C-alpha cells in the first residue's frame, strides 16, 4: 500500500505528488487516513517563500501542512481509546496536535506542554520515514502515545479541519491572555485565526468585540461569528483613525485585550496603542523569522502592558475546542469557515486561490481553502 505526499517545487509555484509506502505502525502509534488539510496563514507564508531562513532559498523536497483531520487507518498495539477515554477503532474520525511535546522536560513538568522546547517538530523533507509527517498527504503518522481526540458526529470534516490549528490556538491564546467575562476585545485580522477568535471571545463572555480587516467578505463573516463592530481598513485607513475608533467604542479607555491575528509586524504598534492601561496584547500572528517591530518601551511600562506571545498550545485546548464548537453549532456558522475544498491533486491551484495578498477587493475571493483526500 502506498500514499501520496505533496512536495513543493518552487516558492509560489506548484507541487508534485510523490508516492511512499505506508509505514509499519509501532505500538502506541496511529496511522491516520487524512480526509482534510487546511491552508492556514502559516502555510501561505511558507509557500510564498517568506520562511526561506528556515526552509532554504529554494524548496528542496519540502513537504508541509499542519491543519488536518482524518480517520484511524491503523491502530498500533495497545491503543484502545482516545485521550478522553472514548473507545477508538479503525475508521473513527479524529483530530490531534500536529506537534509532539516530550512530556518529561522541566517545561512540560510545569504543565506547559505547548511550550516544550524539545517538542518533536514535523520533518519537512519528503522521503524521510515514516514518510507521512505533514498534512498535505493521504496519511499522517501519529507517533506513539500522542494526544488524539475523537470528533463528535455533529461536527463535519470541513468544520473539524481548523480545530487542531486555528481554533485550538485561539482557545489557548485567549485563556493565556486572561480574557475575562465582560471585557472588551479587539481582533486585528479576520482570517481563519481571527474569525475563530471572535467566536471564542464571544463564548468566553466578552462584552464587546471589535474586529479590523480590509476584505468585506471577511468583515461580514466576522459579524456572523459574533463581532459587535467589524470595521474596514478602507473606512479607517490610518493607524491613528483605528486607534481613535477603539477609544470611542471603549468610552476613552481602550480595550482589555487586543490580539494580532494578521501575521505582519506592522500591526503590533497600533494594536498596543489600542489597549487600556494594564491591558494585554496577545501576539499570535507573526511566525516568519525577522518580523521586527519598533515600539516605545516606556509606553509599555507606563501602560502596565502585558505582552503574551503564543505559538502552539497545550493539548487540552483541542477537547475544549471541540466542546466549544459542539455547543455553538446553532450560534455560529462554522460550516462557512472552509469556503472551498480542492482534491489533493489540485493543491497548487488551491494555494493560488487561497492567496489573498494579490486578490484584495475581489468579491469572489476565498475565505479559507482546504484540500480533501477522500474521493472527489
Ligand atoms: Zn496553522
Ligand atoms: Zn518537554
């Protein structure tokens, strides 16, 4: 038996599908037959070539993708349940963390598995056993003793796709930021992360949620996901105008929590200036190396500002994310988060369509694309 893996041939360009043999499944491990793989903002950074410092000047045998869900194809010896104790059988739909905390270092010992400095990262060189190390492929190999969670029947594969990345990330991040009942939140950027953050903040009891983006379709979705004020950069073209808008909507105080879910460092200084005294800035968006910003350190001190950077999450964020989604199925249109799916063999086209930078103002542009590996 073999499965396909998508390999990027040139930055901003097309992929090649290569076939590899299915690996032996070690005791405690799980081989997953993937059904969906999302194209997340991080994947667009990699595809565009904005992460050359990590992956080289030209992509050599580069495979990637981390947002995904699938079905149990083979269970390793000794695996009988998911991490919540529910029976697990071949064919069951599952989601899981895409990174592997060591579980035994001094950071993990402080209950911070997402911060594990020794966490196993996916190997991105195609052809490295067990071959299925990333999401743009037919299979994914879950290393032994990993965290794995059954997907409730009410949640479709499309809806479950962002659970292990965008949704778990904001569930974890907003809790790390200390968002409390009744507070005011600003979300910078209404992409995949931003829309999930709006809905999660609403569910966590935020009183007022303000969202900034430039794409009308995203602003409309932000309203559907619970934003009170979805404001267009077209109407508020300068940082000063946007900061003023936040001041006006918060009785002059500024927001309790501001979250960057854009991914470009230019938004950070204006976001910091949207905070109330003692507020928290949650930085999630920037993942490409070299994203430098400049800010007055004295303003951080005088503002009693908390700055919380967050990448990855503790695995508990996944069952929290699934429970959040299940209890809000009637409240938020999760089925709209993935707007388009493409079969794996059309992955190059999917990336070109998902590319929003060149498609500004295009009313037909995608909100979020995913690959599908289960039939056409
Ligand atoms: Zn992601
Ligand atoms: Zn560790």
